C-alpha cells in the first residue's frame, strides 16, 4: 500500500470526526450491552433463573401468544397511528411513566394479566421508540422508518434459533433486513392495508421470535412472589428503559450512516469494538 493510499480504516477515521465517533461509541455501548436479565435480577434481588422455576407449566405458550398479539398491535400502530409531523426532543420520561403504570397491573395479577398488559406496554414503548427516531432525524412518513421502529423490539434479545455467529447488533439487523425491506416494499405498493400479507406476517413472526426472549425474562421476574404491583411497575420501568436504549443506539447508527455511508460507519464501529471499552 502506497503512502498516498491511507487504507479503509484510516479513511473511515477521517470521515467520522471526533464528535461522531463519540456518538457511535455511545451507540455501541448501548447496543452491545443489553443485559436486561441482569438489570431485572438486580431489581428483584434474585437471579432471573429463580423466576423461571416459579412459572407455571405451559407458560411459554402464554408468553408466545401474548408476544405475538403485542407485535401485531405494534404493527397496527406503526402503520397507522404514529404522528409523522411531531418534532423536538424525545419525551422518554412521559412514556416511561405510562409504561410503569401499566406494569403495576402485571405485578398485581401475575402471568394471567400478561395478555392484557403486554400489548399496552408495547404500544407505549413503540411510541417512545418513534419519538427517539424522530429526534435522530428519521422521517416517519416513510414506511421503512416506521418499520425500523418496530425492528427495535427485536434488537433487545437473541432469538432461540441464533447461533454463536449471530450475536451482536449488526448481526441482528442483517437477520431482519430482508423481512423489513419486503414489508416496506409491500406497504409502498399497497398502502396500509392487507396486514395479513405474507411480507408483513413474516416480519411479525421474526420480530416476535426475538421480542419473546425479553418478554420471557420480564414474565419470570413478575412470577417472583415478592414482586407485587410495585415490583411490576419497577420491572416495566426497566423494560421500557432497555428498549429506549436500543432505540437510541439504533437511530444514532442510522443517522451516522445517512451522513457518512454504511461501510464507513461499520468500519469505525468494528474499530471501537476491538479497542478499549469506555463510555462517552
């Protein structure tokens, strides 16, 4: 390589200035350290595995059904009722307060209330995610931007079908990329109708498969007898904070990709991953 050819890593470093690199470092710290189970374990004072032991038989079926319903409701919100005209900073505190209030129901009534509480909590989270997306420059009039909000719900947990090579933010994005693209293309052609179309059904299934992992951790925590309504509210506060972090990281990366190109951002992201671990 000649002295005049700085190579791809150096070019990437030149393209992203120090402020953008620090923003990308923040995004990486949020996206690669989800640790919801650890945060919930700290909150309830017992390992999350203890909660799994307390769940009734066939709880997985109940969680999966509630998760599917929640994602279908979230898709309705994403396609039909999110305000694309709002501008300004994200109102994280308002959405967190609303999600905390709904969490009290889950804590008071246990797993039986999940089918009612989860779609409400998920809808609140999706609106919070959309708020964050707007604050990072996303145009929610575009179907892809709206579906990117839905995709955030899949970034907070690994699918049970993931293998060791499918770990990490960009791997999760790649796994969902085709489903998001096909769904966005369908919406662009057909509008906000035919929600049972195969492209939308596939997207719902893939997002639900990943979201259910995190919902299972939430359900396990709420199965602990000492949790109650107050603990359920606190768990939901951690739950929405987790996805607000995922949204902030995801839409920072997308903003930087719009400015500098996908490859440059991914090179610097990888460079930060292999470098010293530090917070902005």
